[in-house]
């Protein structure tokens, strides 16, 4: 049983490092649209483009980061990316033009793409394989916990009149503490791996592409939600603390991850994902309907608004550790980094599309139409996962 021990000092340190990294990340997510609109007078479409630069940059580095993590020592690469990610918060403070902000945002996205793949790969290395689903569930829970307090804290600071420079400093301080925790993680020795000639599957897990397509479609409405839900509430006249929306999402994710990880370890990966898909479909159609419900009863709409956040959290919280394990199970141990980068790349592509599409649709129409489009995409994702991804996974899984 000793070798199946999950809770170790290194595991706790990597959890703390991940929480503090994502706290700095999530603190800015709902604030940046206001920052761009107030400081640079950017339109909704421009905001969507600027924010998507971050995701596009992360997307570009993900496949290469997976290859690098599979080829070289993982911890030094993880720490380097973490350090760069931390420094860029200081860059935001000195960014005096929209162009310079975009440049820092791109660098930030590159470092984020590397540090998240590195963290995911390192935590898999230091946990027993028999408890991987549970371990990844708790690891992802740190992101959810950060999501519960980060956006709320960021919006609280903004609403209280705190300067954007001070908000950036809070994010910088969080990541500085996280970097300290990351440096204390002890990783196992990784013997040199003989590398075959460079080919596409060194950067992208080809067997993971079908699952990646399904995940991409899901992340589009998720990207719309995390970036624009506060502006959507303002647009429809919902006067409430929208920061609590993220708190409810995180509570849903926290509760669902605790149980779903154990189900994943019992081999019920595709079944767990299907349950999450059904919940997500319901959630986004309800979110799009809030624009009509508020005209009937504002109080009922407020209750539904936060209930939707809870449902979204439960749905995605169920699916995250299952999807992550699915990708890892399709790859040999020597390609864990590639599997993780493919999983996160699929997610990032959808998030980027969601930012762009959400801003564009809101510019030519309204945010509720954007969420309606997102809800339809979750239906497409569910049908594709059931008919294509599930049989493909069971035919090609290695463990």
C-alpha cells in the first residue's frame, strides 16, 4: 500500500503551486475586459481579439512543450515557464499602449502554455498510477478553488476602485509564492528516452485527436462564459455580484471532482464524461434563456443564474479528470507530456474560439445569442463523443 500513497510533501507543494498560479490567472480573467474597455476604450470585438491572443500563444507552444517535457528534465522546464509567467504580471503594469499590452499578453500565453503542461506532467510523475484519476481530480480542484475566489476577488477590487496596477500586483504576489512552492517539489529520476526521428506524433497525440475535437467543441461556450458572463449579466440588466457565478462554478467542480476521480480509477471514463456532457447541454441552454426570464421575474432569474453556474461546474468537474485520464491512457509512458499537451491544446483552441466568437457575436447581436450558439455546440460534441470517440477509445487504449 505504501507505493500507492497519494498524499506526499511534493504532491502538496505542486497542488499549492498550481492553486497560486491559477489564482493569479483567474483574478484577472473577469477584470481584463473592463481594463481594456476603460483604459484603451476597446470595443467588444477588439476585446475578444486581444484576449484570444493569450490563448493563441498558449496553443502555439503546447505541442512543443509536450515534446520538450518528454525529451528533457521536466522540473527545470516547469520552473522556467513558471518564472516567466510570474514576471509578465509586472509587464502589464508598465504597458502604456494597447500594442505593448498585446505583446505582454502573447508572452504570457506562451509561458502559460508551457507551465500548465509542465505542471500536469509533473503531478502525473509523482503520483501512483493506480490513483491517477483521483490525484488528477484533486490537482484540478486547486484550479477550481482558485476560480472560486480569484474572479470574485478581482471583481471586488475593481468595484472597490482599486487601480488596475494594484490588481496586477496581487496576481504577481500570488505567483511569486507559487513559484516558491514549485521549487520545493521533488520529482523522480527520468531516464533518458531514445528519440525516434521527428514526426507529427512527437508533438500531437494522433490517437487523441477524436477526443480532442469533442473537447474543443465543449470549450468554446466555456470560453465565452469565463470571459463574458459578467458583461452578459450587465447587458440583460441582472444586478448582482457576478463574481459569485465563478464561486458557484467552483463549488460544483469541487464536489463533482471528488467523486468522479474515483469512478475514473474504476475504468468508467466514457460513462463519466457522458454524464457531464448532458449536464453541460442543459446548463448552456438555460444560460441563453436568462435574457427572457429576467423580463418575467428578476429574482427567479438571479437564482437560475447561480444555479446554472453550479450545474456548469458539476458538468465540467465531472469531465476534466476523465478527459485528462483518457488522453494519458491512449499514450505510452514516454509520451505523457505529448498526451497532456494534446489535451490542453484542444481545450485552448476552443477557449480561443470562444473568446473571439463571443466578442464578435455580441458585437453584431447580443451575448445571449452567443451562448445559444455555444449550447448547440455542446449538443454536437455529445453526439460526436458518443458515436465516434467512445468506440475509438476502447479500441486504442493502452491501460
